[in-house]
C-alpha cells in the first residue's frame, strides 16, 4: 500500500494524436493458483517512428475454491482477456489497427487454435467463446518473465516493487516486431479431449447398408396399401427413417432423449414398439382382431395421442411443461355462482356480466364441479 503513494502514470492515451499513424491493442493474460488476470495496453506508432505504450485497464479474478488445474485457470485468464479487449475496443473512439493476445501457456494457445468440439465441456465452452471474441491468429506466446499480467496473479510481491512495465508495458513493445518474442509452432493439444463414443460405430454400420430407392415402384392401386403401411411398405418407412435419422433412433432405442439440436425435437418422437407387432403376434397375421385386443390397442393409441404436446417443447427441464390433450380432457369444470344479493359485486365488473360476488372478507365466491 505504501508503494501506491508513489505510483504515477499519464492519463492521456493518445498524446499528439494528429501524428499517430497506427494504434494497436495488446492484451496480456496469466493465471496462478491464487488468481487470474488480464491487462490491456495501447501501442501508438507515430510518423517519426516513435512508439508510446499506455496502460488502459486491468482485471483480476480469484481462483475458485474448488481445485482446478493450472491449464484451466490459464484458459479462464484467456477468456478474461478476450472479454476485456472487447470492452476496451468498444469504449475507444479511435480505430484499432491490430490486436494481439499474449499468454505464457502453450496449452491455452494450442486450445484456442483447435476445434472446440474436440474437448470436454468445461474447456469446449471457454474455447468457443474465445474464438467468438477473437481470431486464433491473434494469439501469441510470451515467456512468463516478460508477461506483465503475472504481477496481478500474486497476492504478495514480497520485497519487490511494483514492476515498471505494469504501467509502461513490457520493453519489447517499444521495439520493432522482428525483435519480439518468437512465437511457438502450433501443435494438437491432447489434454481434456473428449473420449471416443463406441455407439457411433453401430449407427454408421446401419447407414452404409446399400439400398437403391429407384427400384421402389408405387402404382396407383398400391396407395391404399401404402397408407395402411401393409405388406413391404412398413419396412420401407422404417428403412427411410433409419437412413434419415440414425442417431435419433439409436438414442431412443437405448432409452435416451434425442439431442436438443435435432430437427425432430419439436415433434417429441417415440418408438412404436406395440401396435403392429401385437397384431401380428396375437392374431397370426389376421386382420380381424378380437374386441379385447382392438380395445386394448385403441386405448394405447388414444393414450399416445393425448399425451403428445400441443405447444413447443423446450430442452430446458426448468421450463413450463407443454400442454397436451389430456390437460383439456381431464380438466375440472370451474363454476362461478352468485351469492346473496346483499353482497357487493366483484371489483371491476357490472351486474349481469359476471356471476362472482365479493364476500365480506373480499374473496370471490367460486366452487369446483367435476363432470361425471
């Protein structure tokens, strides 16, 4: 705290603005087991080859209490720097000619240049947001001793004074770009990668079964049979569904819900395992079912139809449940009756337009009546 009394820095970001030929934004990020930090500098290049670096803004964030690997903390620092750079750039009125993001973590730098979907959810979500806010080519490697953000990740500096480059930027920013720290080559980072999913091979095996749909001929006399899905048409419909929606059918067969991104999600599909198989099994292929079998199947059909949603089905479990026909078929009737005429009518209504009346306590008289 005593050192802060002697800290001074220039408040003018664009001195001699009319002589500036290029303005660049450099963001440094770093993390430790204590905190994550990011700091932004403006680098102004003048017509006489002068370079002035100004401190703009810094942010820090404490590391979570739960133990997290250093690589994930460095990734959080990278996301912090990406958000900070977006805020600074949107706040400045002067156009930024170039942006650079500096990190001393080669893992983070490789993550940013990879496909976010190849990694676990924690890493994938942060990579995706970083790639949305920045371009992977803007990220560069810098050693820890040249990273000014390192000072903001420590709770104590010990006997060391506040680094001079915390406000003035690292010395290499004042030099030509050819003298800057050399960037490392990109490599595929295997840490936190998603595991292989064995069930995908089954889906692929089913989809590669050759079938020439041009051989299917449907005559005018076959239309009634096609509508009833009799003979070979039921197998053709099932084959078409499996070729078009292999993953959805595979998940339903394993008792899992289809993915929210599927085009079938709003239709809430289900596997029909009972209707035609029961008919074929119980009647040995005859189309004259007994009354008991027919009644059972009709009740099953009505149960399936009446449980289908009538409104949009959200993928969020906390959202309101969609309406179904059962909500209307099983809904109790609400009957509103008129009480004694000595009571005052409900507020905001007129006699003859509303049959509810306020009691002395202010409640409206109602009763529930259920249909037999």
